[in-house]
C-alpha cells in the first residue's frame, strides 16, 4: 500500500506491480496534470498488472490525445481484480475519466465521480474483449462529451450497475 498524504502532486503515475494507492480523500489528495508536457494519463496501469486498488483521491487536468488513448485512470489491458473507489476524475481534456481495456475480469467502480471530459471522451469506459464481473455502483457521471458509462466492443457477462446518476 502506498499511502498518499493530502496535497497536490503534479506528475503522472505508472503502476508496474500489484499495489494499493490510498489517498486521504478526493479533494484532499490530488494528482494534477496541469502544465505537464504532452499527452498522457494521470494513472497508467501497465498491461497484465492485477490486484490494483485506487482510492480516496482526485485525478484531474491531464491532457489526452483521445478518449481511447488517454484517461485520468487508464488500464492498458488484462488488469483483473481492479478496484477504484471514492475517486473524483475531473476535466481530463481530450481523454476519458476511467478507461480499462479488455479482456478484463472483476472490476469494481464505487463512488466514482467522472466529469468534464471532452472531445469524444467518456466518463467511464471498459472497451474490447470479454468483460466479466463488472460492478459500477454509486457513481456520478456527467458533463462528458461522448458517453457517460460505456461497455463497448466484445462481450460481457456478470455486469451489475446500480445507484448511478448519469446526466
């Protein structure tokens, strides 16, 4: 577990192994892409990295090339057993809020706010391949250019969506 203190951190994070990123709360622990050169993700989870938990933080203002290429949180592929809870994904211009590339199994998004993503970007998207055991609950998804919540391209099983507000 990597405990992240309250503060604003102007950097990109890449996860290369099983890890929990634990802030002290959305709005208190902030990863901020303002002023970083080029396009990129706030948090990148490398291919095949499993058992990742991201919680209690804000990821905002990362510039992206497109809603499919970049996001506040971007799982490159095969990131099974992924949990994102109590996270605010805000204003990642040109990129999506949350993006997970399949195939992928066992994803939980709980109490995620995803808003302000532009230019073909989505609030929450799980794309490609088979998507199984996906739970999206208690999320607030709004003011995104393309879509609110999207499961696209491929097949899906065991998908549960409850108590979300998409507008």
